[in-house]
């Protein structure tokens, strides 16, 4: 039997992770004391167990530990541990710090990598090549930018491909994309950032149904509209977790039968607290709470 293809949840928090810099809230304070409460920024790992080829979806500020876990033969029990893993590439969703800042570790001050394929949109490529320190990674050959177009599949290996899907999200530096991951048996949607599902043509329902998604990892940054205190949340648009659950419910009513997993939790989101309470919240609404270390056979 051929080795499996796995998707690994290597992080479930918003860009700043938990604990977040400069925050003294009880959640972050507890995470400084107890490593078990740490939550790394949202990141997906893909592993082709037959070849050992492995990919990171998004390069977060926690890149060193997430790369370690991706390449560890103790992570992902479905894959062939006899085949050494190697970093075959990185896919970037957009230019917010939790999704590309980890690229700095590929430079000469750290890994000194050679020609790591980095799959990006045209606007993301323009951002990286026009701005330091990112352009040095290109100039020194640490990374090889591979430009994709929405709707055109990327072949990663014989058994694994990815379809970029454009999504609405604030575009200070680049546009944003979700990724539909096609494995040998199932399809997984990675959508860590979006402004509103209602802004999609046909909503989340159409995205899940048209792409025949089996597993959906979805933006659920905030739980409550007031959890940022004095900050104007209109400046950081994301769906509330409840809004994501409602969008999933609409898809189910239209006939979608896949798994919905919530990810990209801000450090202010109470779903990061008691796992039992979070699971109960999700169960009532027909969604799962993303937990770091989870894996899906695709």
C-alpha cells in the first residue's frame, strides 16, 4: 500500500500567536508561565509520505519550530517514517506578518537556504522583490519565487496539487488567497484570513460545494465583537467565530457534508481557553475547534 499524504495543523492562532508581545491579559500571562498554553500562528504542513517531500502553507513568526515539526518523523503517524522528509516548498496566502515574516530564517543570517520554491501571487511576488529584507532572499537565491494565478492548479507532487482561490481581505501589501489542497482521496480548504464570507460570490456555501471540499480550515479570529477593547475592529476585518459557524450551517443546508475546523484565533478569543468548553461550543454549532498537532489524511 502506498504511503499516505497528510495535512498537519502546525499552528492555530492569529499572526501574533499566544502569548502576544506586550500583552498582559490572563491568557497571555498564563502562556508565558505554561508552555502548554502557547499557540503558534496558523500554519499548515503537507507531507507526501511516499517521497518525503513536505510543504509549509504560510511562513509564520514561529517558522523554526514549525519547520522542525514538519520535517520530524514523529509528527504525522500516517506517513512512512522510513522516508526522510525535506522542505520542498512554501506556499504564501498573503502579506500580513503571520503569513510571510518567517521567510527571514531562510536568509544568510540563519539557514542560508538554496532556491527554496516559494509559491506566491503576482502582487505578493512584487512586494517581496521590491522591499528589503525580502528582496535579498531573492537576489541571493535563498528562495525561488513561483508565481501562481487564482484558479490555476499547482502541481506539488504526483499525488498532491493545490488550487489558489482569491479571497477578499485587506490588501495593504498584496492580495489574499485561500488554497484548495487536492490529495489522492480528499480535498482540504485552507482559508485562515478573509474579511467576510458574504463577500465571496455565492458565499462560503458555493466555495465548499463547487470545490467538493472534504475538510475546511476556516478563519474564526474573534469570538466577540468587543474583544479588542478600545481598538476599532473595522480596521482588522475578520468573521466572528459565530459568523463562520453560520456560514458553515448554510453550506450544510445546501448539501455540504464535510468537516469544518475553526482556526486563526486571536489571543483575545476565549475559544483558546478550556478545550472542553470550546469543543462544546463548536459541537452545538456543527464545527470543530482546530487543535495544534491535528492531522488529516488526504
